[in-house]
C-alpha cells in the first residue's frame, strides 16, 4: 500500500485579492532542470486519452520555496496536481504530459509572487519546455492546473493556444488553496470554443488531497458516463 504524507509549508500573507496561498500552488519536482524534448508518459495509454497538467519544477526542500503543499508517495515528492493526474491516468489508462514553462522561476516566494503577477498583468505566454508531437490523436483530454492569482498560470494559456482542440472533449480538474475553480471552467469554454468542455470539473482543496483518491475515481466514473 502506498504511504502518502502531505507536507504543508508556512503560510504568508499576500495583500489584496492576489493571495500568495493561491500563487504558491506550484508543483514539486525532484529535478530542477527543465526538459526541452517531447515527453508523453504512456505506461498503459490507449493513445486516445491524455491527462495534461501544469507543473512548476522546483526543488524538494520542504520550505516555502516549494510552493503549496507537496506529497510524499513511496519516497518520491509529487505536486498535488501531479498526484491527482496520476490517479486519473491510472484509472482511465491515459497518456500523461506535464505542462512546464521553459524558464526557471524564482525560489524566493516574494519574487515568485511578483513574477506571477507580472506574467498575468502583461498577459505573457511563457515558452513551454516540451511539446506533444501527436496531439491530434487524442479525443479526450483531462486538463489539470493550480490557481495562480485567481486564474490559470500563464504557461497554461500557452499550452491551450499551442494546439487545436477542435472536436475534442476537455475535462478540467484542479487543486486549490481556497479559491475552488475560480472562473477557470468558463475561461476554458471561451478559450476552446470548438471543443466540448465538460462543466462537471473536479476541484479539491490541497488540505484534503491525501484522502481524495476515491473522490477522484468516483468523479472519473461520473464524467465517463
């Protein structure tokens, strides 16, 4: 049985509506390096279903620089959206792809907040570290993300604008620090007018994630009906 431990870092106050609790929902990684090649994980994938999720690569030092809480699963540190994506992909036998900016974000939490705000205020579209070569083969795409400043991370927009989603079924899921889905489902519908965006999105509080596997699997069953 997998041993799961949730590590929760210190919380910091962030003035105004842009709380650092949301901005710091980054994904933990065991490698600070940024990959530049296409990498779609396909342990048992059927080639028609994809789980794509945003992850910001940071170190495994368990302090505030790692962003939001991280999970330790069998000795490996995983971001919360990443773990949720793993549960979904395993259940539906999907390929997996991590959406990752081709840049190093600051380790300092204050600098990270400032950069995330600047990216949003300037509507930046950060370059991605990797790409999907055969995106057209997928019919159903689960999209996972944290909430940064009440919105998607800007690199997530880069991903949405890099591929043709016409005719595809898009199923959103997120992990949040208090904002729920914010307005992300509506935004997806606007950004992907030629796709079918399933409104029954999954939203899990990061404080509940360690006990949420069955909730995730139940939701997967619902959206597949």
